C-alpha cells in the first residue's frame, strides 16, 4: 500500500497507533519501528524509505529517512553490543505453553 497510495498508508499506520492507544495496548517493537513517527506511514525499504548506515561519534547507526515527510529515524548498530529491547531477549520468555 505504501508504494501505491501514501495517504492510505498513513491512514492505516495512524489507525494502528490510535487503536493501541484507545485499548491501552503496547505495539510490538518490530511493528513500531516500521511506522514513521511524523506522518505515520508504513516504512518499507526502497519504497517509502531510504536506509543508510552512518558513523556517529565512533559508533555505527542505522538511519531511515521517510520519503514522504523527510523524518529521520535512527537505531544503534554495534557488533559487540546487544541493542534489542527487553521483550525481544530470551530471558523475557518465562514459559511456553503448547
């Protein structure tokens, strides 16, 4: 949808965020990273966003730039460090019920 109709893509992204707020739910970090914070469109590499790896104060960062609104979003990307949020780590899972 992001490549065909940017307005509809922004509408769907806004809908996801508003439903989560209304029902007091947390959006999973992987989904949250795929939504632009400014225009709320879905970020897809080489379609609605450009991705670059940049050096920033002796550390590497992954930077996305939204092609619709120009907003930049960055995350750290060091080899030796674990930059995952707690929900994504193995110690967060206590029990798996089958």
